[in-house]
């Protein structure tokens, strides 16, 4: 089945992804499909959780345009060495149309691997650092609005409620499995790759 972006409050978005121990052609194909989805939806990053895959991988391109900037596929990313603070507006492909000011470290170190198994270890700052932090948050089951104040969150509560209502409606009609069904899907993917 082709991958598609899942929306809040789908349970996979809150699942802490496990590290990938195996890279095969299927995983490479899924990474390419994630990049296609990211560009088609005018995003700058997309985590595996967002396409209902409970594995530690994300794709990114800070320009959001195919053929421009650098395309990233990062496996088993870890972020540390935060420096400074900066607030900026963020959105998310899993809650399209919802935006809020999020305060994050201005620079961080990213460690992980690319699809060829090459180690990544670099200092990032500015917008790219923000993109990478947002995606690693996804892999840890954290949404950008978890990082805003209660007061700011009240401004978007109505929009989030609409996503919750739509999700429950899709679940009632059988278009989204129940929690047990989702847990089975997660277990299947974890068995294959983690």
C-alpha cells in the first residue's frame, strides 16, 4: 500500500520509535516515497511516524523544493548539545493549517546515519536545526504544540479539536483501525526493522 500522511490524534504520532537495525530496498523505497509526500504537501520534513511507520527515520529538505537545497534521509537520529534559544512559527503536515510560535535551541548537534550506513555528526543552526529538532520530536512521540505554553495552545485548541472529531469519525466508519489494530501494525513494522 502506498504511504500517506496520518493526522493528529492518530496513536502512531505518539509512539516513541525504536532504532532501525536493518536497511533494505523496501526501506530505501519508503524513504523515497516519504520525500515525494513531503514535496507534494509543501513540507520541509517528514518523520516515519507521520506515515504510520514506527521506525526511527525522517526525511528533510529545508527549501521544501525538489532539486534545490540538500535532501536528507536520517536513520536513528539523536540530537544533543543545544545552544541558545529562538522562537519561530512552526506547522506540521500531520496538523495542516495549524501554526504556533515554538521556542527551541538555536543550534544543536545531529548524529545518525544515512541510507548507505555513513555516520552523520554535525552542528546545525538556524532553520535547519529547527527542522531536524521538529522531526526528531516526532520520532519521540512529541508534537510541536507540546512545546508551547498553555495560553498559546488555547489559541489552537479549536483547530486541534476539529482533527480529533475527524479522526473519531474515520474510526467509527472503519477507515482507521482501533487501538488494538494499530498496535498490531506497529508490532509488525518493529519486528521487520528494529
